[in-house]
C-alpha cells in the first residue's frame, strides 16, 4: 500500500536519492527551504496539518561538512539541527513513523571506532557541534516509540559532493588521470546509497523493533584498497600517494542489530558499487566542475613535497 512519505533535505545527497527512488513506490512529499523553513515551528506544524503524512525521513542537517563547521557558529549548528528535529518530531503522532539520519560520530570520533555497537553509545560525549547535535537527538529517540535513528558511517553514490567525498573525488581524479592523494590511510565502513534506499524502503513497511540502529555494511575497507579498486576500472592506472605513514583512527560499526531486523540483507560489494558510480561519472562528466578537483589541497601539498 502506498504511503505518504515526507523527506527533508531532498536536495542533498541522500535526500535526493531517496526522493528519486521512493517516488516509484510511495507518494513522496518534499519542499525546498523557500517553501518550508524547518526552523519555523508554526510552518512545520501547518504543513503536517495540511498533508496526511505517514512517514517522515529526516535528512536535513547543518554542519556535516567540516568547512561548514569552521566557517559557522558552532552554537548555531547545534541550535538549527535540534530545532529542525524537534519541530518535526512533535508533529509525529500515533500511527506515524519517523526516521532520522544519525551518525556513527555520535560514538565520539575522538576515539577509534572499530566495529562499535549500539550498546557502546554514551560512553563519552562528542565534542564537535554536528556530532553533539546528533548525540542529543539520539538521547531523545531512545525514549520514543515511533522514531528511529539510523546511524550512518560512510555512504557513497551519485549526487554526493565530489569535491571532498573520497570515493567520488578519487573517481573523478582517475578519469582525469590525476594522482589519488591520501593524507593517511584509514579503515572505514562505506554503504552504497542504493542499499540505504532499500533498507529504508523495507522499514517503511516493516518498522524496526529497535529505536537506534547502526546502518552500515558488514565489510570494512581502507582508503588505499578503494584506490586500488578504482585503478582496475579501465585499461590505465593512476598514482596512489599516501602522505603520512600508518593508519588514522578507524571508523566502522557493528551492524548485527540491523541484520537481525532484516533477514537475508545483502550489501553491494565495493567493486560493484564503485564501478556503478564510475559509469555514472563517465556518463555525466560534462556536468562536473573539474577545476574544483584540480585545485585539491592534497594535490598542492603533494607538489610541495616533490619540490
């Protein structure tokens, strides 16, 4: 049965993919900031009163990008993220369901996070504003009945910001035959965007038993291995340069509880997901601002090292 799905942040990476794909199965509602300011309590309430919403998927966030955090007021990031969430959550009544996109950083990225599980939450408090706002939201979600926080680690796919997201950025450098420069190798969990859409599609019809879930792939991967996969995509290879030895702090999550919620859940293999994304960039290469790639600060740093 079709449901009315309200997706916030529909112009962003994840929201755009969700809007595009879920529209094939449900009635998808989405608004840009000009039409609906999520910081305005009365406008959000009015929107819910005029639309029969069954499910909310809250993707909108401030301060996800480190540069945004440095260039903005930290308290404003916290205030905006909390205000958006609570303006929405107070409108989620009985019979409705809300999914908020959380972050593995809620476990506090100041520490190595190696296959961290949901029971390890709140052992420390994150210090960065974006991460702290997600932490506070999770503390509230723990006590609700119809809101679920999906903690994401790394997600990749079309529409992500290729100027700094590692997999997309590296793919475009590969197409341009530029070196892939890594500041320091690190182990991550990456989830292909289509897998996230499939998971949410399942939960829309089968709400999870748990309020907090790590939503991530089973297999972790390091950045050098990703670069090596990229170097198999065509009949040429580009240089892979690591500026600093050793490994940075791992960032991976245990998805056992997710697997318990969805039987026989399968994830896109890294080689397959990266190849699909490569095909997307080749097909849409004329729309890419390559100057933002060639001005990569790590490339500039590499040139200084060579001199």
